[in-house]
C-alpha cells in the first residue's frame, strides 16, 4: 500500500485524473491525502468533487479556505463573489450529498509520522493545541451553529492568537491560522494580505514557519513532518526539514504534485493550460 499526499486541486479534475494515472493509483490498496482547496479557480469543481466522493473510502483530507468559502456560499448566496467558479457544485442535483460530505471533513489530519493542515500551524501552538483548536471549528461546522460561523468567518482580525479569545473572534483566528496563514510579523501577528514569493516580501514580514527554530517546531509537533498546501507562490517543496509544501500551482499553469509519504518520492503532471 502507498499513501500519496496531493496538493491543491482547485477544480482541476483533468489534471487530478492524469496524476492518478501517473502514480498507478490502485483504490484497492492505495490511499490519498488531500491538502485542501479542492474547488474554485479551476474549470471543473463539480467533476473534481464527484471524483473525490467516488474515492471517499480511500481519501483523507483537510479543508482549505476555498472549500470553506464554497460551503459558506452554499449556506448564504450573498457570501459568494463574482470570481467563484464553483457554481456547478451549488446547482448540481447531488449538491447536498457532496456538500454534506465536505462539511464533515477535518481541518487537521495526522499519522504516526505526518501532520496535514491546509496552511500551517500557528508558530505559538503545540501539536496538541492545534488538535484541540481544529476540533473546536470542526464541532461548529457539524452543528446547527454552522450558518452563523460561515457568516462571521471572514476577516483578518484578530491577528494575534490568545488563549483568552472567545466566540467568533477565537474561531476566526483558528480558521485563519489553519487555512489562510502565510506571513507573520516578528511579534507573532499574522498578515493575511501579502501573498507574493518570499524573495519580494517586505523586511517586516517573515514566513510563519520562520518564527520558530527547527528544534522548537520538532518538539511542538512531536517529531512529525508537516504537510501543507495553500502557498503556491512559495515555490519551495521543502522550505524546512520538517515541512513539505504540496501546492505547486496547478490552477496557475504550473504543476499538480503528489508526494509518496513512505517512499519520499515526488510525482508531477503539468498544470492547467492558461488561456
């Protein structure tokens, strides 16, 4: 059995199928880990989600910010925007089944050797804290409070984590840390606006994972390797020894990537052809 971790699909069904063919994926024995952002921006969110659902017994995944945005838009159409490309999902006959399955997915998944979240683990959190905080959001997503959460989910504040945060401020900060985080300030405040490559970042911003030393992150993450998606512009497959970045910009015309967890081998196919 081989387990492959795959980066952000973002509605690129055709490339997903090509990657499964390249790795000779066998549903009878292989497994897939998907790093979130399965929908939006690409041309076929519905086909991507249907393919995922057909393989649901072989898939472990985490929710990304685009997945949460689609769920929020399904809950309240006013939360959508003109750039969204997942209308096909919302209007499909099997929409309720697909969205219900998606809404019950976690924000953090792990094994003995690996942890997977969409964007990262806040520099001040231990793995045990990350587990607990992710579970707080997951509990709300699976409850009758989900609609209220989606309504209040958007926003960049508070930008500083504190255990004293409560209510939606707390849930929003957890959500942003796990699904949107890229850069932060030296004092730990998150910057949710800057998205460009590290080489062009302002001097006062650093990648979130640079705020901790290799030793402290290993201790906090219990010696495990962290798998993330989300940051296509990072352009580094392994920015630190214990971090693997799976998002290689498929929907921007770059590549869709899979990483074999045990073999530590990469597989890639060309990304979406740009018009």
